C-alpha cells in the first residue's frame, strides 16, 4: 500500500522548527541605565528622553525616585528582551517569519506609548529592521518552498526509477529488501503535491508488483522442484538403507559413491526437511561403513599376525645352509613352504617384501641344487675329461716335435693345447658355479 497518510502541502525549511529547537534560547540583554534615558520630578511625573524631546510616560508614587527609575528601567529591559528574541529567531531561521513580523509590528506600535525608560528610538529602529528581515524571509520561504518541492519530486523520481530498474531482477533477497527500504525512504519525503505524488507512487507500485509476482512465481516453481527433490531423496534413502547390511564391501562401497553423486545432482529439498533427509542418508552409509571398518580392522589384525608368523619362518629359512647338506636343506625348505601357505594372508603393503625374502632363500637352494647336478652329471664329467685329454695330447705332441727339432710343429701343438685349456676352464667353471 501507499506509505503514509494524507500529505501536507510544501513547508519551507525556514518555517518549520528545526529538530531539537522548540524555542530560541532567550538572549542575554544588557540592562539599561535609566538615569541616562529618563527622570522623575518632585511631583512623581516620569519622563523619558527621545530624539523628539522629553516625554511624560506616567507617575510614580510608590517610593523614592531611584526605585521608580529602576521600575521603569526594568520595563524597558523586558521590552528590549522581546525585540532580541525576535532578532534571534530570524537569525537562527527558526519560527514562522510571518508571525515574527506580526509580533514586531505589534511591538513597534507600542513604542510611542510604552511606559518604560530606555533607548526607545533605537528600539523602534531595531523593530523596523526585524520587520524588513521578516519580509525578506517570507519571500525567501516561498522560493525555498518551490526548491524543496522540486527536490522532493526529484528524490521520489529517483526512487521510482530505481524501483523500475529492479522489476526484472533475480536477486530476490537483496532486491526485496531494497524495495522495502525505498518505501521507508518514500515515507520521509514531504512537500510534493498530491497529484504528482500519486502518479509517481503508481509507477513505483507497478514496478514493485511486477517484481513481487515474478518472485512469487520463482519460489512457487522452486517449491515444486524441492518437492520433487524430496521424493527423489527419499527413494535414495531407501536404496542406501537396503545396502547397509551388505557384506560385498567393494561393490557396495562403489554403489554408495554412485548414490552420493545422485544425491548431489538431485538438488535441495524444502529447508524444513533437508537436514533430516541428509541425516537418514548418512546414517545408512555410516552403518555399512562402520561394519566394513570393523571387519577390515579385524582382518588387518589377523593379517598382521600372519605377517609376524611369516617373519619367523623367514628367519628360520634364511639360516638354511645348502652346503651343509642339500637334501636336508630342501626338506626343511619344503616344510617351511607348507607352513608359509598355512600362515595365510598378510597386509597388502608387505606381500612383496615377504615374498621376495622367501624367494631369495628358494633361489639360493635352487642354485646349490643346480651346481650339484652339474657336478654329478655324467655327460658333463665326460666332456671335462675329454677336454683334459686333448690338452694333455697336444702338450705331448709339442714335446715330441721339439725333441725332434721341429719347432714350428711344436708351437702349433702348444697353441692348440692353449685353446683346449681355455675350453677346459670354461667347462670346469660351469660345473663349479
């Protein structure tokens, strides 16, 4: 609705009392010296001096002349204070200049018959000045009234334009708050004629209503979407709860990840149920993962125990010395391998380490077995014996040729002997490896 009630007509700033100034503070006025401006004769007649001459203003029979002079001096002081108040009112810009002028005229009309002793001529001049300044203030108030009205219209036009600029905004919260603030600002603006104010208000109200309708439609659609999101999330919760008792740890964990992706893509449900829905969904997940973690913890403890058993078996295996007896070493290794398999699984991060250590022992026994086989292989022994016989044969031929004086033939036989010696060493190395 339209802010405020009936609008007052334009009031100039100078005519309205300023906040906190209900009245002008009474100025300090210096007291008059009545001896300077008047006298009382022996018959009690009271006179005041003016530029036009001495004038009788009354009689004094209530006491001596000093008391009388003081009495009529105080009356002038009171009159002078009233003038000073009018001057202060005009100087401060408070009060109605028309009322100030009327009061100044009333005081001026009293000067000629005022029963007071003081500078009446100066009082009259000051009152004429007050009347003149009040006339100027009255004229200025009319100009100020027009300027104030124009400024008020401009302020409302700016607010109206700002409101119209917001009618297509999608910043629902901030724009709604700003439109409320504009209404409050509108209430504070005064001095516009009713016709202009009504026209501007209709423009603003139209823009505000357009925004309000759009906002209502938006939130109605949002409520619809959130209702659908609520139904979708309730279905996701059912699926999550159905999985919570599963023992298929890897497969079910993957399904929960898929459910979480679907949950995020669903959007928010109504605010009053969103947290409760999320709590139910998380509870189903936590039930499954708590069970899985418990099983995994127990399994990890079992695997750690198994690893400790295998370390003991490794310590035993690594002490085997094939050189002390190959058959005995192989028999001990077979027993350790059987116990190794029976020990069970170990933590994944230790599988490679433990298996490599066991394989190193197995390789050491296998290498010893290979060496033994090569040394005991009849074909190998026959080959070595053949190579040795050929070496000896060529050495004999060299000696015979040298004895007969055939040095060339002797050197040829020695060269062939050297070649067969190389082959003999290679064969023997193959056996001894």
